[in-house]
C-alpha cells in the first residue's frame, strides 16, 4: 500500500513538474521575453511523454525535426568544404 502511494506521488510530481516546465517554456517563448523557452518546452515534452500520448507524439516530432536540421546543416557544410577543395 505504501509502495503504491509512493509511486502515485512520484508520478504526480513528475506530471506537475512537466506541466510547470511547459507553461514556463511557453511564457519564455513569447516575443520580447528573453529565455530558453524552446528548450524548456522540449524538456517538458520529454518528461510528460512517459505519461501522455500527446506529449510523446510532440517529443518524437521535435526530435525528428531536430535531426533533419542537423542533417541539413551537416550536408551543407560538407558541400561547402568540397566546393573549396
């Protein structure tokens, strides 16, 4: 009984922390407010993805886009090096 209550409390803390990070990230993403808003949003998706399907889908989407940007950047820099060589 105590173990189940501890697990439930831990889950509630993770969900609360993830939602607070999401709200803070959205706030910091507003124009004119400096801060790492996008990073906090991605972190919150990572935390919440363990508990919510919508957060898991968002986390996978953001990771996919991030890898596309990195691949595009790598291909562009490799092309520039071959043009100069």
